[in-house]
C-alpha cells in the first residue's frame, strides 16, 4: 500500500490496542498500515506472530454490563463495532459470569480479519525510533513490551522518564493431570455454570503453602529493575503472601461462595482453575501470577490438593511494563503534546487490562480517522458491517459522516466521562487528577470510581429503604443505564 496523495494512518504495534485502532480507522474509510515487529523480533512474553496474542490470562473479566464496570465497557465496545469484542464473543469459553476466550482462536480471528480488510496493510517490521517525519498520522500502541530503542526515543522527545512496573503471568495446567477425586467444578455462588475447577485446602495445608511460598527462590531482578513498582491489580502470588498470612485467603484463594461436595462445607482456602482453551484441555491458575523460579513453581504448586501430579503447559513468568505519565504528556484525544502527529493507545497510556487497552485503541483509532478525514478528504467511505457478529462487510461509499468536519474545525469529541470509555480516557489524560496525583500517576483498570456521581434510587418498589449491597447495586445500575444512553448518543453524534 503506497501513500501517494492519500493520507495514511500508521499504527505501530499489533496487540489488542493497535489491532482495535487499525480496525476502527479502516472501518471509517481510512487507509491503515499496521506495523508489527513479530516475528522479525520476538518479545520475552509472546509465543507466536499472531496479532492480539493474549500473553497473560485468557479472561476479559466480568461480562455483566449492569453491575460491573468492565462488563459495561464490553457492551460499549460492542455498540461501537469493536473487532476485539467480536472475536472474543465468537471464541468465548464457559467461565461463569466472566468472558473467557480460546486464546488461539481469538488471535487467529483478529489476525485474519485485519489481514483481509481492504483498507489495512500489515507490515512485519520493527520501528526502532521515532516514526519518520513524513508519517503525518501515527498511533503508537506498542504495549508493555515496547522495544528499548523506541522507548528511548519517546523519552528523549518528551523529556520524561517512563514509569514502569512488573506484570506477571499465571501458570497453565493440563486438565487431565488434575485429580478430580479431590477437586470439583463450581462457579462462586453458583453464578453461571460449573466453570471453575476448585482445589480445597485445610488450614494446615494453607499455612504450609504460605510458608513454602515465602521461603521459595524468586527470580533475581536486574539492578535497573529493583525500584520498579508492581501494579496492585496483578501482584505476584508471593508478593501478596508477604503482606500478611491471610492476604491470599482474602484474595485469589478466598473460599467464599464455594462448597466442597465431599464435606458439605466451605474449605479454609481454595485455588481456582479456569478453562483456557476451547478443547478444555488447559486450565489457568486464577490469580497465580508469579516470579518464582520454575523449579520452585512445580514443587510448591504441586503441594496444592488435587495438583500433586499436575503437568504444566506453561509456568508463570514476569515481564516489565512501561507506560507514560499520560496526564502530563497527552491531550484529551491521546495526542502527544510535544508532537501532536503521534497518538498513543493501550497500556503505554496507563490503562491496565485487555479490555481497557482495546477500548483505548478504539478511541485512538476513531480520533485519528476523524482528524484525517476532516483535514484531507471531502468525502469518505464508512464500512458498517456487523462487526459484533463478524458478518461480511459492505465496502460501498457512504454519505459523509456529519460528525467529521473539514478544515480546522474539531472532527472528534471524546466520549463523555459518564461513559466507561469516557471515564477511562478522562482519567488517563488527567481530567480529574490534581497536580500531585499526576506526579504519581499509576495504571488503572476501569471501575465505577472513575464515573461522575449519579442520582440513584434510595428505596425499592415497596418503599423500603435500600441499604448496603442493595444500595450499591442500585447505584451501579443507575451508572450503567446513564453510561449506555450517553454512549449511544455520542455514537450518533459521531456518525
């Protein structure tokens, strides 16, 4: 694909954010070149050259759009024709109320759809420095494993030291090596199907497990890594154990909502495993990301009842995650203030999680497309295939989008902060952060704490005052209803 007189959007990075950004822009009628360095250069965490490869969990977390902020983000993305959500829905696995996917099928679907799109060219190459000056429109979505050369170039341009933290990977166990005479299948509170395998621990077994975990050999940090902070949403299991003897029982090993059928009682602690592929042959140890040495992982995890003879398809690992001080460096359209031709998307901006990264890519792709079409085109095509269902696309010219204007007028307005997308972008671009908070900016998952307050019912239909969890649920439902209505209105305004 040659640029010629046609303006091209260059997307650097073929992960979740870059894939979604490329899709959104291409669907708007913009020509896209997607640069992905794998397999020319691999990373410590990736195993394939597939686009949108999932390197950690295979879960997109809760799919409850009424009571959970990430579920709400799922639904907004579906409404916006997200490729990532369409592929996830097409390759989902049983996981209770969560959206888990067959990781290979998911990545293959994304790779195929992007490779076949007439407006997208996928180029396998590493971008080793700042993009050339003649690339007028660029989205950098290189994720947590940005190459050293590109990261250094960004640091030199911004004058900022990139912040970084460690992101750990959980082990995967072969299903047929799990002792189901000890373990049982059940989702917490029986929500959804019996989608998790549960390994019960007595108090004695739990306390011994914690002792061994604390004493085990860990991977040594390099000198330059020693002051790198962890992200609290993805702490290694042994780091959680260091915070107190009961920390794990109130975290990934909490037994609430589960009943051991052998005893009829709730176990003292439990390890949950979640299906990791469509065949049901692999299970992920939920919340067991770790930096233990491989030999120690096998020894200690095989102490867990039901996993005594476990065989591991993948052991846990650790990689560094690098991100920008986005509130200081980016504007509300994710453009770099020091060089507005460059946009950033995904974990580089300080969002945390698969869905959040893809949602950030969705906004960056739409914003870049709006700017390109407003500045350089008198008309454009929008491809409005039903992405959610992965239906064939109709690539005929469409009428000009009224939300995209020509000349110097603003062609794109970010979603309002009452929506999940808007709340996330508002947070990472400093919409409600103080000067001191900007200096200590840390990655963030989507959560209801990022949304502006909303008026919610204080009484039920019978007039009884709502208290505790009932009141919380009522507030969340009010937030989600407002968000979906406002997001729908925003989509209509954007065309």
